[in-house]
């Protein structure tokens, strides 16, 4: 079987800076790649982002920490690599005589001259299932031309010359024996990745930028970032409205750490723009939470941004879903991808580093050695607290009350919020004009079926949460239901913004 021997690159200033799409054609030894100007490339492969290894070795697919995406020629095909977190997937479409793979869903569809199928009811639900873990992610999703888009998170994908594709696991990080071994791993991996991002051999280099709030996760990430050479941080001053205390600035913490800080307030000036700024945050089917990053757009190009996504799960000592499959419970950070590719920055969510060893991290969080940093309440994360306090930040400055800045358009439970309350006026008018002609249900049968399944899901959920039912079954020695069997896609009533 004939293998591959080279890439042919076509670059354009009109593409998002970090976007790429590769075309693997049956019988051809050359792989064509259309890419943005900031994507690194040579005769061995191409990539955007950085990893915890030497930039010149093109070893991103074997790295323990990779914030980005790329591909290289392997002995048995083309090895495509996703990030080691679950915020940015690879998108792959198999056609009769070719395979397309991209780090952008929209670029992939454009290259395939295809589009989403507006008759399909479950895009939002399918794409958001990554929050339940890599083992329960629902893929592929259909397109208007009858094809399917496969998405891959935290893995490599080998495409062979005969157009088969095979998912390959990332290397497993070491098990952590105690806090010191885990913390040292976070610090060393972050430092190595930061060195990679600024390596002189790269065509485009990235300067560090921390994010910081009054919570747990981003202050710990800022401490780790500073140790890697970061000198500047950004913070959002105000949490969203459903928190009693909305003050969320991390400026006092940044001052303790010796970081220069830039403050933003997404809520002070509600997007009176005419360029549909929210579109790229909601167009990939996720929650749209990260639209709050819009005010920081001018600060982000050419930066490696240290974020705290997934810290609420990996560092929560009360988490009951400890797993190597990266179970998150929400999709915060997943809507940042298309914005990131266009603006041109690396997102390094530090809590994802080593997160497939969740059992070890959870054991450390609940170990006797962490008691001095344990508060004993329901907002308790001793690992980040120890990292931040040992850096000299007073206990009372951070991690006191749960807050959040992100603005989800899709709820992972209940009914989605009204779009007219979230989108700026011009965006809502355009959205409403687009969606109104689209029927939720092509036939009455589909509506009746959906309504029935929605009712069954609600009944199933109540049964799982019913203490009375579990006690009654226990009398007969029977176990109560432990999980909802009706698919999550039926959890919400259909709405205009589904």
C-alpha cells in the first residue's frame, strides 16, 4: 500500500490565523493542507499551539500536554493530533474518495461544500455530550449533503492511505503519589509548554498572559504561569447576575503575585455592535459561555493564555464522578475555539494537565496532608488553595464564594435562557430571521415522539433522585436506579434556540 511522502500547503490571509484543513485523497501521496498564516509547518507536518517538549522535534502527538492541534506523516498514514484537553476537537469527514480533517468545524464544512442539516433536531445535545466524558461523547453528526462529521477529543487519529481512520489514545501521565509530585508536574509541564510557545525556531511566538479572578482555579493557574515566566494577567471585574456577590476582580491577588493586571467588564457595555460578535461562540453547538472574552480581543493575539477551565471538577474534593474520561458536567471553554483560531492565541487550561489521573488527584485532595488547606464546606478545593497560599496570597482574598463570569446560551439542564436577553440587538434580529422559517418537527410524528421521550426522561430523572423509591426497593433487596437511561438529548423541551 502506497504511503504519504509530503504535504502541500496553501496559505491565505483571509483565513482565521490558526485554522487548517487537510485533504487526504485516495491514491495520492501528497496531502493538501489549506491553512491560516500563523500555522507552523515544514516537510514533516504542521501544527498550531504548543506542547511540553522541544518545538523543533515536532513531537506534539506524543506529548503529555498539548494545547493545539496538528498532523505529521507517520509510517502507516497521517497522524492527526488533538489537544490533551476537551475544549478543542478535531473534525473529520469521510467522503467516497477522500478524507477531510480540520481544527475548525466551519472551515471543514466550507472545504467540503457542505452545511449543517437544519432538519436534524439534536445538534446542540449531541455536541454538548462531551461534558459527560470522552467515553459518552455522541458522534458523528449529519450534514445537509448526507455525510457525517466525526469529532475527536484528547486523542490522535490515524488516517491510512486507503482512507480508514483509527482513534489512538494519548500517552497516560504518571500517577501522582502526593501533592508535591502532582504540583511539580503542573509546574514543569506548564513551563515546558511555555518555552515551546516562545521557541526562536517558530515563525510565530507567543507571550504569556494569565487569567485571574477571586475564585480558586484561575489564581492557582496564575501562580503556575508566573513560575513559567508570565508577568501580566487579565481579569473580569464582575460576575454574572445570578450571584449575590458580583465583585470578581482578581486585581488584589495579581498585586500579591507581582503581576501587572488589565481589567475588563463585559457587563458594563452590552455589545452595541453590528458585526454579530456572538456568532462564532454559539455556532459550534456548545453553550456560548465564552462570549465574555470579546472585550479582551485586542489583548489576546500572539498570547498563550493560562485558563482555569475544569478546575471545578479536577480539584473539587467532593466530586463523585472521579474518572479518567474527563467528566465535566458543562461545556465551559468549548465555545472559545473559533474565536481563538481567528484572533490567534493558545488556550492552556492548566487544570487539564494530568487530568486523566483524576483518581490520584482526588485522593490527594482528600488526604491528611491537605487538611491545613481544607475548609470543610461545599466550596472546597485544597489543591489550588495550597498552591495560591504558598505563593504568598492571604487566604481571605480568594476562594470564598462560588462565582462565574461566563454567560451560557445553552443550559445543561432545564430550559435555555431567552436569546433576546443574551444577544445584542442586531445579533438577535439576524438570528431570529434565520431560525423562524426552520421547522422544529417535519411531521407530527416527530413532535409526539420527542414529547414522549422528554416526559420519560423527566420521569427517569425523578426516579434516580427519589430517596423514597430507593428505600422502598431496598426493602426487597433491590437497588434503586443509579443513572438516567433515556438519552440526554430529550432532557429539555425544544425551543427556538435549541
